[in-house]
């Protein structure tokens, strides 16, 4: 049995390194895609959170305005009743 020549080992090593390099590049690209997806999901979540907050604030303002309107109408009824009774 003869041992492989030095050039054969170097070529095998070079091919193995190229393969490892391609695998690492593919892994890196996959990681970048995953990171991009996570960033998009985070942005979507922040946007949804902001929309929910704005919706809650708008509902609270509408409720406060409805309460002010109800109180004003009640005061107007009382005023008309007092005027009628005098």
C-alpha cells in the first residue's frame, strides 16, 4: 500500500475547505434571512401595538366626549324644567 501523494492531500483539503466555505456561506445567508424575518415580525408587532394603543385612546376620547354630551344634555333638561316651573 502506498500513501497518497502530497498534492492529492492538498487537493482534497482544498476541496473540503471550499465545501465548508460554501456551507458556511449558505448558513450565513439562512441566518440573514431568519434575522430579516424576525425584524419584519418585530416591526409588524410594533405597528400592531401602536394601532391598538391609538384605537384604545380614540375609544377613550369618544367615551369621554359622549359622557360630556350626556351631562350637557342633562343640564339643559334641568335648565328647561326650572324655566318651565317658574
